[in-house]
């Protein structure tokens, strides 16, 4: 069975380990780097097939597939200190590290891929973009929900940009919640109501082919409240603002600046 090594045990790495091991009969061996010692210790104590190595090199020496999850600005320094084998399969979760730079840093490893995992991998419900679609990357993320094979690096970087919209989504829900609280609804109840409203849309979003325009139309009654609110946001230039923000993120990722 494949042994996974993880360099950089941040929150996403923790979610990947959880997805691989929680409630799974055939959980793989996972070797964690000693960075983020508290999180690594928690994961090692929770899952029988997970252990923490003494050094990053020890992680590589014990692993078949190496998942790189360090911060973008740390990646070059961390990876240059490591000795990879030709048979290592490398999967990077560093959003702003271009493929050519990654491949050079992990040479002579020959199977190299980029990926954008999100926290949903912890419950094996994530769809994770990969470029290129190497066997090890697609196998890993298919175990954690599904992999999305992206054809070009420019398109992959656009998907990286789209993944940077999650915080704005929660800010949007938070604004609705605080608006309700300002009008006398208890904050806890307001948050519960807003969360339930949007969580109830999950089934509509889980279809193989999602048509957002059709979904918007289905929730719009001519002359109704949804139509009025959507029109107000359109008049305020929301769509243009979203596109401008995504353009700036895409440019930043393409220049290897990395998302915050």
C-alpha cells in the first residue's frame, strides 16, 4: 500500500489526513513532518496509521507519495534542503508555486503535480483540481471525494483564483446575519437561519452539471423579492467587482505571488 509523506502539517494537511484515515478500514500509512508539532502529534495520536518523523528528510525516506503543504514563501527553502528519489511521486498543495519551479525543486522525482485541496477533503466531499493529472494525484483526491483534471497551467491558476472566493462567501453570509441581528433577531438564531437557508441548497449544487443561471431563475419570481435583491446587487456592480477581484488574484498567482 502507498505510504504518504506530508511536508508542512497545516490545516489543509490535517484535513487530508482526516479524509484518508477517519472511519476507513484500509487507511494508508502517513508520515508527517515535525513542523506544526501540536497538530502532527494530535493526528498521530488519533489515527493508528499516522506517525510523525523526526525530520523532513525522514518523511521522504519513508514515503512513496510526498504531499508538499508548506507556505508559498517557505517552499523553495524547505524543498532545496531535501533529497528526492526518482521514484518519488510529488503532489504540491502550494497554490502559487508554478509547475516548472516545483519540478526543479523536487528533481530527480519524475511524477509531479499541482493541486488545490480545500477543507472538504476531510469529509471526502471535496473536488480537488490537479495539474497535470498524474496517477498519484488523481488517486489521492479521488479517495478524498473527486479530482478535477485541468488541462493547462493557466487554467489551473484561474481555478486557484476561484478558490480564493471562499472567505468572501462567508463574509456575505455574515453580513446577512448581522443585518438580521440589527433588526431584533438573536445573533445565534440569525446565524442558524442563514446557515440552514444556504445549506438547504446543497442538493441543487451536487448535480453532475450545474447551471447557475438556471438555478437563479428557478429561485426568482417575476416581481418578487429575490428578483429585487438580485437586481439591486447587479445595479451596484457586484458581478463586475467579482470579475475584477478574480482578475487581480489570477494575475497574482500567475506571477507566483501567492494568495494570502
